[in-house]
C-alpha cells in the first residue's frame, strides 16, 4: 500500500529547504506526498490531513518553537478525530526529543537525519496500518 | 624511464567547471586572458571597488544579533560595540518580519524568539537608547515589513535630532528573494516590488547615505542554488528593482550607488574568490549597460561572511575552523562587510561566546594575518583569473536563461522549484558520500549530546512585550493613529505615481505609535496576500 504523507510547515518560520528535501525524498521512495507550504496553523494542518486522507503528518520546524507547534498540531488532529502519527524534523536539540515524544510525537528526525532512514520509517508506518 | 601517469581523480566545482591539475599562462589565455581585469578602484572593478581597499580601511565587522525584547537587544548591542564591532546587524523576530503584532494569536510562541520583537516605535527607541546613530552603521535584517522599520528608524533619528542626510546603514529589504528562500513575504509580488521601490526612492530623496536594499544571493544559495545561480539570480533581482525605479522616473545614477549585496561563502575557496571577482566585474558592466555613468553606481558593494549551510551539526567545534576559512575567503575577495556565522548556528541562535569567537576570528585576520596590507592578493594567479573568466561567462549564461523574467519566474515558483530540486540532489550526494563533508560522511565519530550551550528562549520576555504593546496603545493618541492609518490606506489604494512614495504616510503612522501589525493590516487590505506556489 502507498503511504500518503503530509509535509507541513507550522508557525511563521520560512526555512523550507529541509521540508522540501524530505518531501522529495519521500516521493522518490514511493510515497504520495502533499506539501502544505509555509505558515500553516494547527487547524489548517489538521484540515489538510483530513482532506488529503494522509497516513502520517511530518512537521518541519527550525525556529526553536517545536514544542509549542507539535503540541498544537497533535491537539488539532485529535480534535478532528484523526489518529495519524506525527513526525517532527528540523533544528531540534537532542534534549527536547523525550519531551516531544511525551507530547505524542511518534519520532523526531533532527537536522542531518538520513533520508533513507526517514523513508524507511514512513514506509514502515504504511505496512503497520 | 618514467612510469605512465596514474589517472588523476576528477575535480569539478559546484559551478560545473572542471579544474585542471596545473594552470599556466596558456590556460589563462585560453579562458580569455587577463586584459579585462583592470586596476582596483577602476572600471570594471574586478580587483576591488576602491584603489587601496583594506589598506585604507579594513572591512566592517558586523555580527547578526537581537533577541527577546528591545531591552535585551540593547544589552547585546552594547556588548558587541564594547568588543569592537563597527556595525550592528539587527535580527527581528518572525512576527515583526511578517507584519504581526506580538499580541496576534499567530505570533504565540514566536515573540522574541529568533530576534527582537518590534511592535511600535517605542521598541526601537528603547533598543537604540544611548547608542550614537552617527557613530555606528545599523543594518536591519527585515524584508516584508522593511518599509515600516525604515520609517521607524527615520522617525526615531529625527526625534533624537539627527540629520537624516547623514544617517548610514542598510535595510535588507530584498523581498524577491524572500519568495525564493527565507519566506517572510507578506503581499503579492507586484505590490511587494513597489514597496521596495518606495523605500529606494525615499532614501534617494531623504537619506542619501543609507542603503535601502541589500540584494541577497546568500539565502538563495542557502536554499540550494550553486554559486553561479547565486550571482545570476541576485543580479536579475537587482535588475528588476532598478528597472522598477527607473520606470518611476529616476535616473539610475540617482540611486544605484546605494544598492548593496549580501552573498554566501561556503564550498571551494578558489571558486568563491573567483565568484566575487567575476561578480564585481559583471555587475559593473550590467549597470553601465543600463545607462549609468557614475562609477559608484557600478560598484558591487557587499556583505559576505560564512554561510550557515556550510556548517555541520556534527563535531560543532569544526565550525570554528570553517568560519575562519570563510572569513579568509571573504577578505581575499575584497568584501566591504563581514558577518561570520557562529559555530553553534546549526543548533541555536549564537550564544555570546560563539558570537565573540566569530568576531575575534575576523580581528585575527586583520591584526595578525596581513589580509589588509595589499589589494586582491590572488589577482594575477593563472588559476584564479581563469576561474574568474569562466565564472563570469557562466553567470551571464544563467541570466540569459531567465530572459527578462525573474519576477514572473518567482511569482510562478519556477526558481523555487529549481533550487529545491538541487537541494535534494545535494543532500542525496552528501548522504551517499559523493560530496565529502568532514564529520558528516568522513572522519565521523560516535557523538552524544554535543557540547554546545543553547540560547534559551525567555517566555516571560514575550509576555512583557505583549504588556508593553498594550501600554503603548493605552497612552498614544488614538485619533492620530486612525488618521495616519487612513492616510496609508488611501495612498496604498491609489495607482503608483512616479516618485511619490508611501514613506511619508508610513512615517506619520509610526510617529503616532501605530504598530507594525496595524500598518501591515491596512496594506494587506489594499493589496492582498501572496499565494505561495507549493508544487515541488
């Protein structure tokens, strides 16, 4: 089964090189990727996740506001009745990983993560579902 | 008997140029010779825009800084000045950069995070309190809301009794590159360019020593462009601004001398030096070709420091060494201003310690390494002159691909798509080890939590900023604010008329303590919002 992924940029940060690289890597790995573009609110991301019927949501955050944004998006997804795993990528220090996981982030891929590892993980989510 | 030569490994630059194992006079002749080099300070300025360059005055050192509230930013400014910085480079938080007030729901969690929060003139007044505006040049990294921040800076200077005609500084204000990279756009492409035009015209009339635009190849390269595209896109964008302003009735020599550039440094040392030399020569010809007769208009004035894109998260101390090489490249390239990336930038906003190491790196170059003794020390090298010729040709060819259409190509997302595709290819090459990066795919080490100190975001400072804004709103003259905002709205809705600009209306608004968010909202109602093309 083909995994459908939403790659989203929450918040105001405009650095989208990483989000676009990961989106292309996932496409190349056979996933169907929807990229939201910049400055998405949690509500917009949840709506896109529902409308596009995605299996997983990947958030790219480089401004340092990852804790706030991940919490808000997870809340919005739950409020929309969506049980899709949420991944976080970007400029995320190792010491915040546990906090993000407690907040419900399935997996954190900080700057420098292997594209192959991200693709494998995402495809694995498809098999699990 | 000599053995047959072992085949040599290939050496290909990011620009696609194949490097020969040896360069001599014949190779230089083949690439076009050295006739086009000229003398420093003379057209076409290949060797530098001034005759004596750093021998007369070393490069300006300007570190990027600013975070939290105006009070904290002022403390950092004073620290930098006390340590020998000769210019300030102000960072603003994201809400300020995209025209939102600190109490906007969309600003939650972002206030004061990546730079200083500015809502009203009161914030700028506090940040620069006690700093002599004539003694220092202030560069503001602001784009979408640049016209408002320029209005605030001018209003503050006027209130403090400065002559606007003597003020020096730089506004980044390159909105076209924000659509390609960095992303702090607000309005659609056309009114965005008009607003840049307004600031250029206003500065030409009122702040003749101020640089209203710093055209940034830097961010486009950071987003994935190669060195040739970095220069080609920057020149095409600068050309679009020039054409717009000339179209409004100014002579190119009334304003072109105040345009400046911001470029990236990472990658091959010689390719970067040649890129700047070629760029300087080509820009002079391009401006002359547009009818300029004033040499200053033809100068490629630039800030160039290390690019964050060259730094690594792995073995972060290696970034101190990389930063030193980037500074060396910058000095060998004859840049006017240097702003080095700091070794912890792959993780966080630079800490005080990291910012100081960057500053000291530049000072060591000046004081110990002899970089300021003589102009363009690599000039005349068969290799560097050959590369300079080759790169100039490639930049011209890349610009030819664009035709006259950089603005359309950006509005439709075509440049963005090209750059994103290259970023992906680059990342793949890096991960597959085809591009070597120390600590990343060779000479790697098992690393635990890296030993860098993090810049800590202060949530309490964000709350204080929201309170400050409420207090300013409570004590300002509400009727004056309404009147001024009404004038901005009326003028923004009118068709663009020649040399008339929105700046006087915006200055009236900020002087009445109208906020960044309020003024932006008025302009957004008149012009709408940019719709981002997201196709990859």
